[in-house]
């Protein structure tokens, strides 16, 4: 979940001197790795917990081969921004899958063009839903949003001519078209388990969330 601090980047205000030691400590310890700036507003983010980190790892192990089979690659927690925006406006999703065509938009370690797939973990009350328009404007094809407590899965096709369209089928599977895989959540011993299919026939457990 995100903890919000209203702080205009590069501006001087009474808050800056007060927050400077805290910001410097976050930078020194690496806790600012997932921080974002939304149109000049700094949004510090709490580092992922153990369950979140494990789920991100296991999902990346499942998705990376699918991206590579299509000539692309998977990237962990990269920065996405508009060309020329610098540090003024960027997001840091959990995972990004790039297609070969997307590589032209990778500049100076940032993704400044489109992306085949972006994965975000969502918590109650956080700002994940508010990122949808940003990702659509950047040219992201599909956005996968997983609830951190395992209670939900949503896949949005951002470049659909019909708008931000969710794509579940009748059996509860949802397709990530850009990667040729499907995801589903089921209850196992009362817990939500994430399953995936990438060969069209056999489902694979990814992680108990």
C-alpha cells in the first residue's frame, strides 16, 4: 500500500527540511526503490512484505518463459515514464513484460514507450486503480492486478477499442493475450491459490497468496 506525502519535486517548502533526513535514510537503505512521483507529488511506498515478495518471484518464474518464447523479456520493478518527463511523473509496477517492439522505448534504464504486460499488486484503500489511465497513456497492452490478500484477480486490456475491458471466461480463467497464458484463482484449504496455464492443457500452481 502507498503512504502519501505531498511534496513537489524540486520545490522548497517548510516540509522539505523536515522530511530531508527521512528521505535520505530511505535512499541510504534502499527503501525508496519502489517510491513513485505522480505529476510532481512524491508517493513513498512501503517495501513489499515476505508473502508479496514470494508471490512476485513465483509469478515472474511463470511469466518469464512465456515472454521469452515471444522474443521479449520480463523486468522486475522498473520505472515507467513519459519521454522527457524526467523525475516528474513515473510509476514502479511489480513486473513488466516487454515485447521486441517495446525495446525501442527503453532509454537510460527507464521504460518510456509501451509494454506488453504490467503487473500490479493491489491493497484495500491504495491507489493502484488510479494508475490505469497512466498505463493506458504509456501504451501498455494489458494490466494484471492481483489483490495482495489473494482475494481477487483482474486483467484489463488497455488498448481495447471498447475501453478498459476485463476478460474473464466462463470457467474463471483470464487470458493474458500478449503472453499466451491464462490465470485463475481457486480456493485451496480456505486460501486463495493462483494457478496458471501456459501450454493450453495443464494448470500449474503458482503460489498460495
